[in-house]
């Protein structure tokens, strides 16, 4: 899906479940970063971690059953398509995509994978001082140490990837004049689009999100 004239049509691109996931995840990550440094706030860190895990599980399912622009098959392109997009972007001839562009799609997938690794390893992590994940006692000491190292290393990698993502968004927004931030807030983009994506029923997304939340927080309450 490509567009040209920037002031032709106002097209719905992102459904509100996708937008709530995006901004909710951002708030949770800020909260996780802050609470990870405060012993007295570790309980909040744990429940924010459960929230991120729930958001990720929802997004994975939504990537198969949600709106067209939210589905993985819509924005995970092959290497040739990605290379053509990068070459076109360097030459200033790349088209604007209605959803994620081919390079951005893989960047989003990388972040989702890293966030999932962070959430899962956090369940088993142990700092050997004050804090440990709810499942740390259920595995061997060697597994616990490995999970803790992965949790710490992956966090550093996440900071780099998120930093690159933010830099890319600001580059598109303020240099290339492609309004990514506004679209993720309102759900709409303007342009001379040749077609309109199918948008899933948001109430279906809400029901799905509530089911995932009940599962994650139900299990989390058992873990303690």
C-alpha cells in the first residue's frame, strides 16, 4: 500500500487495540525501568512485568486475527523487498506505506521478540540480594543464573533497539515529514491511497485483551 498526495484522503490505519497496546507498552517500559532501581517498588516492577507479558501475548494473537495493518503477514516482507525499500529510501524514491514499511516491520518484530525474552527471563531472575522472579525457586541454580544474565544483557540490548526505534520515528516525523506519531495517536493517515485496510471489530480486540489479562494476572496471583 503506497500513497502520494499528502492531503488527499483520511484513511483509518490503526485500530484502537493496536494503539492502546503501543502506548500502554511504552508506559509500562518507563515504569519497569524506574521500578527496577528501587527495592521498595519491586512489587510494582513484578506486576508491570506481568502487564507487559499480557500485552505481548495479546499482540501476538492480534497479529494473526486483528486488523489488516496489525497482522504480521501484512508488514513482514522478504529480503528483496526490504533491500529495495532501503535503496529507495537512500535515493529519496521510496513510497510511503500505509502501515509499517518493510524495514520497520522487521524492527518491530525484533522489539517484540526482545520484550518477550525480557518478560520471560524476568520470571526466573534473581539478584541474590533482595529481589527474585516468581518462578526462580522452581528451577535449578544454574538455570536461575543463566536467566538472570540473559535478563540483564537483554535489557541493555533492548535499550539500544528502542533508542534506534525512537530515532527512526523522529527522523520520519520531522525530517521525512511522514506523520507516524499522529497516526498512532488518532489511528488515521492522510494520503492518496489506492485501497483501505480492513479494520477488525475493536470490541473483539477488547474481549481478547480481557481474556489474556485474566489468564496472565490469574496465573500471576498464584505465583505471588
